[in-house]
């Protein structure tokens, strides 16, 4: 039995109608159609026939020259580039133009042409995935991740809209938003508040804003995981939000024990060692109930890539949306442990790509993404506070992050270190829409909680 030969998806009539519309529009007094098509992302590859790709590319070139355009000038341009015979000569252009009388249906045809283009790309992605699978690729997770990334790109292309907006429309939206906030002070905030009051006062929007990438960076054992989980705990337990945590370092059971110890304000070591007295047992039982009823979801896959995190986050976001809920916060602990999507790239480029993916994710799911990161040893060697330049293996984090929080353990003043607490300076080193400042906090080491310093 021979394989059936299948022709790739296309619609020649829609392509000819769209090109004829462009010619009619360009020959007239207006040139809006090509601009509108450009805002839709229309490009020569959308067209199935090579001759149609050539004609559309020529129309784009002529339009940029801002000269009158008609079928004769188009033919002259194609003759100059040596492509007139490839499209069938001027007779083919005349026949195509005479197919319609008005460009009124151009956008309708453009949508058909785009859909067929996306279907052809879907066929290609599917074929490549099947071929790679039959070749028994050794790096199966990377194959799945790359295929999922291509499918996601296709999905985004299928739903993409123009990002061009005039100032008057933006002003009207901003005015409406401002009036809504003024008239409804109890409305749901656009930012996820933290448990640190002084930090909320200086963060834009009073907390971790929707659609932003927030980086918490510190040397090991200073408390970046603790602060991140404090934020997650407050968002889920106290504010009733949905929080997704990717932990590449700790087990989910250990994380939840720390959250419960923090919530109950009892020793995390006592919880681990099961040496609680009766009062602590009651407090822990209540914390178990509160945390168990919260919206915390934890993923502890230590082989996860930034592409995996993006895909899983979008999946969780969609699942919550079907239940009438929203994803309020994503936390990743931590950046340098992420497996590279492409292990052949230099390490700095791998980290830069991961940070960029997390930035894109914050906008896609419209919630703050809390990304934990290590910093290098420079601050310790030079006996100073950390700086943004200390961020390990990636200067791109500074560019992609909307907010960067650095943690610095303050040395005890004239006394021995307190085994139960220490002062940690929270340095707001970058804030796109807020001040650069410092906040003193008390870190309760026994139950890993940052507190407002009185």
C-alpha cells in the first residue's frame, strides 16, 4: 500500500484576493492596508505560492518608497529584480488584479492566508517531532521542551493582535483605571502584598505587581529561600491567593514543614526532629490546617528547564481559569539550578535565556514571577554589601528584572551572634517605578521568618 501524497494547507484564491486588494489600495489614495497587514504580522512566508511571496515582498518594498504604485510599476520593479517571469509576467498580474473590484474583504482573506500558514507550520513541527522520536533522540526532555515551545509559539501566533496603540487610547484607559481606584478603594489590588509593611510602602502598587519579574538575590544561607517562601505563604495563606512554587533545591515535604513552622512560629528543627511540646503541637496542627487549605502548589522536578516552567505555569493558569480562579504568584528557587534548554550554549547565555523566559512568563500569565538567584563571592571578599553587579553568571538579569532585592546579613554590634535571630538588610537595588532604598528586617532563624523590625 503506497503512502497517500498530501498537499500542504493553502488557499490560492484567498492569496490572490489579498494581493489584488493590496494593489487596489496602493493604487488609490490610501495606503492603510499594508500598514494594517504589517500590524497583523503579515509577511511573505504567509503565502503558499512562491510567486505570491515574491509579489507581496515587492509591494512592501514599493510601499516604503512612497511612490505611486500600480500593476505597471509593480511589473517594472519585478523586471528590474529579474523576477517578473517568475511570477508569470505582467499578464499574470493583470489577471490577479481583475479578480476583485474592491479591497473591502482584504482582512478576511488575510486571516485565511494566515491560518493556512500556521497549519503548514504545524505540519512541519509535527513531522520534525515524529522524525526525532523515530531517531530515538537521547535527550528526550529537550525534544519535548523544544516541540512544546514551537507549539506554544504557533498558539501565540494564532491569537496575536497588534500591539500598536495611540496615546489617546492609552490616556483614556489610564484615566478610567485611576477613577476606578479612587472611587473603589476596596477594589482588588493589582499587586500581591508582602508581609513586610515597610517593603510594601516602597514597592510600586504596594506589593509584587502583576506582570513583573522580581529577583531576590543573596549569598547562600542568607535567607533568599526563606524570604521567597514567606512571600508565598503570605500570598496563599493570608491573602487566599493561588501560588505556584518551583523548588529545585528542597523537597516539597521540607518546604511545607518550613512554611508551617513559620506560620505557627515554632522551631523548624523541632518540627523536623519531632520534639514538640503539647503547646507547639496544637500550634502546628492549626498551621497544618491553614496551609493545607491554602492555594500553594509545589513542583520539585530538579531537571526542569525554563521552557518547562513556562509550559507548566501556563497549564496551571489555564486550569485555575476553568475554575474561575487566577494564578497570583510564581516562585522559582533558584535560577542557577535550572537545566539549560540548549546545553551547547555558554553558561552565561543559558542563564540569560532563562531569565528572559521568566520575564516573558510574567507577562503571559499576568502575575508576579519571583525568581531567586545566587550572587558571587565578591561582596564577601571585599567585605561589603552586595551589588547588582554581583549577580552570578548573568548581567542580563539586571535588564530583565523589574525589581531586584538583595539581602545582606548585618554583623552583630558589639555582642555575640544571637542564635535565634539576626538583622538582615533588604536592599531594593532596582525598581522600575519606585525608589531605590534599604529596609531593616529581623530574621527569626528558628522558624525561618523575616519580620518587620520595630
